[in-house]
């Protein structure tokens, strides 16, 4: 990407460990779990009865991940370091941004019943860490995207934002889309309508952030490319030194959307990436309580994700690309339905003819000549029959005067396609959860640890 960026910038204001726990050195991990208001808002116990993200790998293109973290151990694959150091990316002990994103996606907590520490929204998903760094112009995310696709990732989390992509990076995005991988990226934290990338790149699921009160975060960038929003205010997650951190911004919101996508991909493995996004958008709710809107709002897209509804409601699969606007060079995969964007349900006669080979066209022309000859023969024969045979001669059928013209076959009309029914409408979802109800966004912030 043609810019220099610090990953934490999009993650928001990360609270340093000294600030987070200095005034309360004896604070236990219970404070962290109690402070995960966003997780509570999703009503995770109901969600995990539907899906836990098992058998889905989420690539985290970021600063690397501390795979030895007590809340992540066992869920982090080796990955690769693209920052210049080489080797794997699963032992990061410096920048905690990537570890935080991994924790929100696939943290499993620790202690009895995993009741302490950070619990991710998709605790059985696997994390593929791909380390990048502060790099100037160049193919910054080209290699990581292709590596993620080639190593089995079904979702790619990109919690960063910056300038437009170069040709190599655009090619990598198209490669991922053609391989049916869902790319999720944060919109940025400038609070403006300036499009930042990769979120604004066609084919990428762009994410904004929502505050505890259910309103769009003031610092969340917006624009016509936004598709979803998710919790992004005062989000606790895993860290490196110390083990926990808190931040505000679209990075955390992006991680939650990636986790929700992993849940859906786990339960519905046959859905395309676009159809996964379709489930998330069809079940989202706007900050003012609306559902099922037909076009995305520049501020909040289709609304706040609701993972349980995305997993449990009867949602038509829809087209292959769902709500994603695809790049021009994106090609539908084999078996894509006729209603997929970029596919015409029916070809015109000229389109079909234009796609035939010269040999096929010659065959068609010969067939026309033969048919025309038969028709002329039939007409002449009928005329002679009406006028009678020449004196002393025989009919066309030989002696006996039979006409000899075979009765014409009666062809039925070309079968017309049946009139399709109306697109199934989703059931009217319930109202936005009220404060205090399961899955509601708390009306007031949870009690913060001393010193916060």
C-alpha cells in the first residue's frame, strides 16, 4: 500500500499496561471478562450453541500474534513474518495490535470453565498470523493476502487503513475473491468520508464502529463503501506486555465482523464469501432500530452485526457476491447462479451467435440451406398436387396417384420458463434489544478497573 502506517492507529487509543493496571496491580483477569461489554451484547451463549467457528481459519494481517498468550494458546498457527525478519509470526512480544485482534476473534479465555481472560466471538476458530510492519510504498499486503489464501484462510482480517492499493495489491484482492475468501477491513478513525484502503477497495467488506450507546462512533470513517458496523468503543482484548489492553476504533469492530463471518462459514460451509456477507447484512440492525434496509447507509452500512440471527434465521442464500461490489476483473466461480452479479440470466441471440465458432456457424448455415430446400420441395409438390399429374403420368407417390408427401410433424411450443415467485422475504425481525435484555448494548459503561 502506498502509505506508511502504524497498525495501532486504526485500533484506536490503546491503553498502555502501566496505565491500565498500575493503580490496581492485584486486578485479576475477571475484571477483563467483566469488561467485555461487546461480547455480552452478542449474547454469546446462544451464539455458541449455533457455531463456535470450528474448522475455519481467519488470517490476521497485522503486527504478528503472541500465540503463547494464555487466552490464545493452541488457536494460533505459525503463519509468516512479512516484515523483513522472516520466520513465523506467532511469537510477537512487542506490538500488541495483532494479538488484540486475534483475541477478539478466537480467544478462548482460561481458568475454570474458561471464565477468565479474553473470550473471542469465535473461540474455536484458528488464527493465521501474517506479520507486516511500518513499510513505505510497495506491495505491502500483496504477499500476506496470497499466503493467506494459499494456506486455507476463509476470512482475512485487515484492521488497518491507508492510501489506495497498488496494482499488485489489487491483483491479490482479486485472487482472494476468485478463491472465495472473505476480506474484511476497517474504515479508519478520522471521522471523515475520505475513503481509506483496503476497506474502500471493491470486493472488500468495509467495517465501521459503533459505541456502547448503539450510535456510530464519532471517529469512524464513513462513505458508500461501508457495509457493516460493530462494537468499537473501550474494547478489552489480549495484549503482549502486559497481557491485556483496551482500545477504541474500527480495528476492534473489524475483528468482531471477521469473527462473525467465521461463525457463519463454520455453520454454512457451502455458502460463498458474498453469501456469508449477505447473512450478516440481512440480519444487521441500524442504530435507530431498523432492519432489512435495501441499500447501505454511508454512516452505518446495513447496520450492527447480530451473529445469533445470522446463524439462526432463515436467510435466502442470494447471489454469489451478496452485498459486495466486485472488481471488474473478478470472475464468478463455476456453478455461480444466473442471478449472480455479472452473470446475465439469458443471452440475446446476437450474444449467443457471437460466441459460436466458425465451424458451428458453417454448420448452421448448411442446416438452413437444407431446411429451405425441403420447404421449397414441399411447396412445389403441393402445387403440382393441386393442379393434378401430367396426362398419362404417375403421381409423386408412384403408380396409384398418392402424393407421397409425409405429414408434417407437429412440434410443441418451446417450453417457457415458469414464472418465478417473488424473492422470499425474511421474517420481520424483532425490535432492537432494549437495555438489560440479552444481547443488548448496555446503556452505561461497565465498571472499569481501578486506574482506568
